C-alpha cells in the first residue's frame, strides 16, 4: 500500500464521492474529484480535495487524469432520469473514463454500479434503461484488462441523501406507502459504503471481483420492518401500508403531473421498489470489509442530520 496515494473520484459532488474524498484527505491521501459545475469547487476544497473541472458527458478525460494511481467511478444519472441521460452518464461517461485509465496506465479502477444488473432481462421494463446502462459499463470495465472491482450497493441512506428523505418525511406523518407485501431489500448506510470504497483503491483486495455490500441483516429487510425502523429513528409510530402496483403507478403519474421534473415517485422508481428481491447475495469477505454501524443507529443519525438541515 502506498504511503500517500492519489485517487481520482468521478461524481465529485455526490454524497458518496464527496464523503470519500474527505476521508481520503483525512487518511493522508490525495483526493481529486471530477465536477462539471465550478460552483461545487468550494465544497471539494472544504473536504480537502482538489476539484477537477471536467464534464464527462462531453469532455475528453485524458487530460484530467494527471498522476492518479486509482480511479473510483461514483457518478451516475440514477433512477428517475430519462433513458438517454442514463446512456450518456451511466454508460458513456463511464466508458470514456475506463478507456482513458487504460490508455494512461491507471490500473486500479473501482466502479460503483447497481444491484440488479446481473438480471436485466427479467427486470421491469421501466427499470431496464438504467440497469442496462450500468451493466454495459460493468462489462466494458471487465473487458478492459484493468485491476477492477465492481461494487453493487443496495438502497443507500444517510446524510445528504435525497432519495430516502421522502420515506423519513412520510414516517413523520405516521403512514408509509410501500410496495406489495412480500418483497425484501438490503440497505447500507452511506458511511459504511464509503469505508469499503476507501479500502479498495489503496489495496489489492477484491481485484476482478463483484461485491454487493450491505448492513449484514440476514436475508435483508422486509419493506414493512424497514419502514418501522425509520419510524423508530424519527420517534414516530408508523403504519406500513403495502399498496398494489397499480395504485403506486397511479400515484407516480400524479406526482409527475404536479411536480414534473421534480417528481420523486417516477415509473422506474415504482418498478424498482416493486421488485421482490433487492437482497445482497455477494457480500465482501469479512477480512476485507464488514459493516460496523447498526442500521437503527445509522437511521437515527440520518434523521438527526435531516432535522439539523431543516429538511424535516
């Protein structure tokens, strides 16, 4: 392991990348974060990282890699974005950076991918553009010859996350609409995921392996139990309310009608929620990484952060 390593992180202003860069700095490494909006440079500098202004959708990343010894790709359009943007960001930007790393001899490459990419053909139609883009990027990395590791996290929660915030808001109102009963999901606190992402680029662990880290809950969480856990973190008694897929689709249509691009419940998110098995099946070996913080404790800390920010 290098005493001081230079790591380039794509997705520099996202909750994962920004916290990873901060932790790299605290551990004495040099972190550089790719951002496309110069307004975000101050946040990276506050985290002890060097901003790298580069729009991976349109710019050539070769000139921005510099002396990086490892790359962590944590960028992505995510569920809720249009199919073309998913191809542009989740696939196009990822492939451009993979090719640049290969051309410039940056061997170590860690990809933050998505759970479900192993079974795109059986995914709901609304989910396929997102998962297919992620899978194609994974395949490009596997074929690259680099010392790659692919990390496919489950549902991520924690400070700065805006996706799970909606569930906390619903828990405050005591009723949480859920997918049909019977589905299960794995979850991971963002801080736990970042510990794994920190370990990978500065070590030779898990080279050419695909892992699905989670909080260690056996068999994942029943959706109803996770809703109750959020309620407990909020100090609120929650009624989990499983709903038929048709009703969730109708709610998504109304959300899109009234909030447009700001809609939180989109058709592909409904499809994602209603998938019955979002459970981790390829956890990292415990000698490399294991969860340390109990999920109820991490949920309580998340609720406190949201309150401190005025989000609740």
